[in-house]
C-alpha cells in the first residue's frame, strides 16, 4: 500500500530493504507456516493411532484444567528448580514479548496513515521494551548454553547425560535471532543518522555509535546483511518447530491442560472383567503403539527432555536399568518409526545405528527397565508438563505378566498366592481379617469385621 507515517518520531518498516527481499519475506514465511501446519497434522494423526481416552472438558473439571494450564504457561512448574525455571522464564517470556513487538510493528505497518499509532512517545516506549526483551532473551540463551555446554560444575547430571546435536542447533538459532536483531538495529539507527529519539533503544543506539561515520553505502550494505541474517534465523526457527523438541512450545501446554482425568491419582487403568468373559480384547496391557491411548502418545511429543523424572527416580539412582525419560523417548521413537507418514520425527534425534524393525515397544524398551520401576510415581509428580510415565510402565508390565508370563522370579510366589489365597503373602483366607483384632478406632470402639453373608451397612 506504501502507507507511511509522517510523524518525525517513527520508523520506516523495511527501510533500505529492496522490494525483492520484501516479497521473498512474505512468501517464504507464509509457506513455512503452512509447512509447520502440515507437519503438526502428521503428528496429530500419529496420536490418533492410540486407543480412546476420556479427556473431555466438562463444567466439573474446567476450573482445574485452566489452573493446570496456567501453572504451566506461567512457568510455576518449572520454578520448582529455581535456576532452570528462571533461565527458561527469561527465554520464554522475553520471546513472547519480542514476538508481540514484531507483530505490533507489522500491524502498524499495514494501517492507513490516519490509523497508525507507532510514533511519538509510543514509539519511544516500544523501542525500550523491544531492547529490554532482546537483552533478557540473550542473557537467557547464554545461560542455557552455559548450563548445557559450560564447565562441569554448571551442568546438572540429567542434562549432561542427554545432550544431543539438536540442542546445540536450537540454542545456536535462538542466539542468532537475538544477535542479528541487535545487529540489524545497530546499522539501521546509524544509517538513519543517529536520530535522538532512538536513544530509547538503549542497546541498539550505543552499538550504533560504534559504526557512526561509516559511508552511507557501507551502512546500507551491512544493514541489509544483518536484516537478511535475522530473517533467515527466524525462518530456521519456523522450520525446526515441528521436527525438533521445540514442538513442546505447543504440545506441552496442551498436555498440561489435559491433565485432569476420571481416575484418582495413583489408580491404575481398570481391567475388563476377565472372570465373566465379557471382554473382546485379545491382548492385555501394551506391547505396540496402538495399545496406548492417544493421550499417552501425545505425552511423547510434549516431553521437553529436561530429565527431572530421571533425577528423582530411586531405581535410576541405585544403578538399575530404568531411566523414566528414556521410557518416554523410546516410546516416541517407535511411534515415529512406524508412522504412516515418513516425515514424522522422533522426540529427540537418535543414534543412526538404532533401527526399529517392527511396531513393538519392546524393540527399544527392555523388560529389565520395566520391572526396575518401584511405581513410586515420583517421575509423574516432578514432571513440569504433566507427562504420565508410570501409566506406560504399568501397561507394559500388564502385557509382560498376562501375555508372556515374563516377570521377575520374586513375583512368582506373590502371583500364586494372590491367585490361590487372594493376597500376596499366602495367608489363609480365614485369617485375612485378623489384623483388625483389638485395633482401636480414633474415637473409641473397635474395627468391625463383617462376616460372610452379613448385610453391609
């Protein structure tokens, strides 16, 4: 439209940027957004391979669901560990502000002259907010790089054991977005002649003084170069969202919102009535991806790979083969490898030597891992995005026990006792109520043991 703001305190959008680059910007960004939508659709179809799971929002659970969602997006769950929570909050909230800054600039850019608002004192405040968000974002990214790749004393164990090239690429792209943004601003301000109102850009203006006095052609060329680098960095970010762990920006909040469920905390999924033979199931438990529910499959894409579950697992701490994070990641690997669409990537890039030849969870997960779990639920409690890890382990245990009789020898006696005496210790059924003899209630009286056949009131 070529609508421009005539205010002396404003900024020309796409100033010094050739029309061809502007056309490329709008075209490529639009295509990348469409690409991201298609790639996410493939992931959703992958979740749909799972069995039904009632996670409907009702008038009874709506308030709890919104509270869970709010706790996640406000970083409350991450702040249980202050260092990681503050670092992540600096990246997350400042990125949202930077996204808003860019969006506001584009909205103002498309307004007719009479409706433009990004000028005068509003523009000064806008510049200050943008630079503040950029500075906080940069500090957060540098902090994240130090936590993952810095001296050993800064790197938590759970991060050291699971760093992959993917993490370096993501952090590198984020750092590039921050630095190229300041670089483009620096040369833009210098090219505009160091206007006094740009002092509100308290990072870009001092940087611009370093190049003030360069020739106009040099400033123009360098500005275009930094602008192109900034846009390319942002485009790389859009490409990575659906195919790397960055997807958790969308899947984790969704997973938090869906936390509420019908079962009480700690209760296993109910089994069909095997005695009456009313079930049509041919197998019990989980051995293939389709045996999990769609929510359990969404879990694998919501994982942030932070490793907090690993850090609190008592089995892992005592040298057992279980790593709760690996249960989630390996499930995601099998799900991705057996997807209808070959473009679906695993939760985290894997070793090229790892091959998955069938749709079996036990291609990647061993019975030793499954049986090492103490079912303490610490992993579920600590997870900042409410992934239900224990349910997956218990479902796979059900399959191993009921379908393959594959369980530790120590459980053999307990299973036989439950089958014959209805308790794991093999106690005589006639003595099962003896524990209550002489046991006093808090307000007086004794525990009443109901005799067989006696009506229970």
